């Protein structure tokens, strides 16, 4: 049983099941928590300079104190570095450090670090284990859970990847205290997503409790982390490899990924692009009569209340390049774009999109 003040959620995937453990000021406990997993003592810690300057020494001391021999690997901070070039760099560092099949990778950082580290774990020596230590809200509530790993291509986001589940997800909410306000807002886009796709009561909680959430109330942060991870774990357990239900987690991502791609992964944070996508896809749902006017307005209003964008940027609106980028989405079948559209707050459905007038 977890200690008082700590929460544990299990992602139930049979032999690939793993715990999500969340608490406050727990980074120093990571090394001890990893001992029962029987990793080889030679492991690697992957991070970026920004995160490492804040939490790296604490994590490194924890791992070393538990008897691990740690190879430190840093890559630059930013979505534009989540690519095959830096994947190859990590492979080289792993080989030079002589990591073996029983070794483990520890991803300390946000979604970029988690995604690229997980992809390296899935492919290095045909697969070794890894641990997620997410330090951004977006990574804590979404990308660290579920086993989607991958890197970007210049023509499309996350087009190169693998399903590879972590052995452990270790969440420390105190990391959010040093998160820039823009990064926190970006993470809230994924939190709002869970309310729209699966839990109307959670959506209403986010409406009513916006002020304490934005003020980083520990009680409120633990609640949104717990509920978000519960929903993600539930969906992943039912559909690990996105053959059906799991596709609902992509609400907002069809448009969002296209916006990220066309702006070179530099102008918008992932959550900001997803926020735009959620609002655009809600507009499509409203135009089709799937979503009533009141719920449509509530979605837009809630997204805006957390300081997130709600419209396609003017320099992209209506451009054929945006449509072309959407056609490279992994959910496309043939030449048809399949998107997740809300049919009411708490419910969504997959629909085919062929009319792109909503992009203008």
C-alpha cells in the first residue's frame, strides 16, 4: 500500500502491468522504489539541461544511493530535438556506457524526454525496460502513461515510434512549482481533454475550481493528476494498441499535430496546439449537430479560461498545407481524415472529415 499522502494507480495490462505512483517531494525516493524491479545496476538517466539543473542531482543521488551505476545522457530542450538524429546520439551513449539487456533507462523530463527515451528503450537491443519520471503537467497526466513512444519527422509528428510500456511512472507534484506558467497551461489542455471525452463531472470540476488549480493548490493538483491518470489507465487497459477505444485520447490531436508540424514544432507547445485542435473539432461537432450550442460554448470557454489558444492561427487558416499535414495523421484511412468529435461533454465519437471549411 502507498504511504499516506501518496496515490498509486495500476495500468492493468497483464504481464505488462505497471504502477503510476504520485506524491509530493518524492524524487529522492526513486532509487529505492526501483530496487524491487531487479534492474541491472548499470542504468542510464536521460534528461535535458533545463530539467537536470533543477532535479537531476536529486535523482542522480537517489539512484546512486540505491546502488545503481548511472550513465548520464543529456539532449537539448525542445520538441524540435525529438527526432532520429538525437535518437542515434542516445544509442551511441548507451553503447559507450555498455548498457545491457537487463539495464534500464530513466526518463527525467517532459514529454519530449519521455517519448524519445521510451523509443530508445523499445529499440535498443530489441527492447529494454525504462522508467518514466515526468516533470511537466502534460507528461504527468498524459504522455508518460500508456506506452506510446516515438519521435517526429519533418513531415509529421510522432510518425516513427512503438508501443512500449514503462516499468514504473514516478510523479512528484513539486516539480510543477518550477514549471513556467505557459507550460502548465499547455498541460491543462490534456486535462481538459479527459473531461470532454470521458467525465462530465471532472469537466465541471475544472470549471468551478480553475482559480485554485491555476494557483497550484496541492490538493487540486493531486485530484487532477489522479483523475487524469485514472482515465488514461482505464482506456489503455481496454485498448493498449489503439485498435478502437484508445483513439478517443486523440481528441484535438488531428488538427493539433498539423499545426505543430507546419510551425516546425517551435511556435506552439504541444498542449497549445491540442487546445486549438479541441476547439476546432468541437466546432465541427457543433456544425454537424452532434454537440449542442451550450456544450460547445462551455468547451471553448474552459479552454480559454486556462490561458490557452482557441483558434487556428491566422497565417495557417484555410491553407492547403494544413489539410495536407492532417492527411499525414496516423488515423487517416485512404484519403479520409478520421477525427474525434464530442457528442456532448463526457462523450465523443469517431467521424470522417472531408469538409475543411472549419479551418478558415
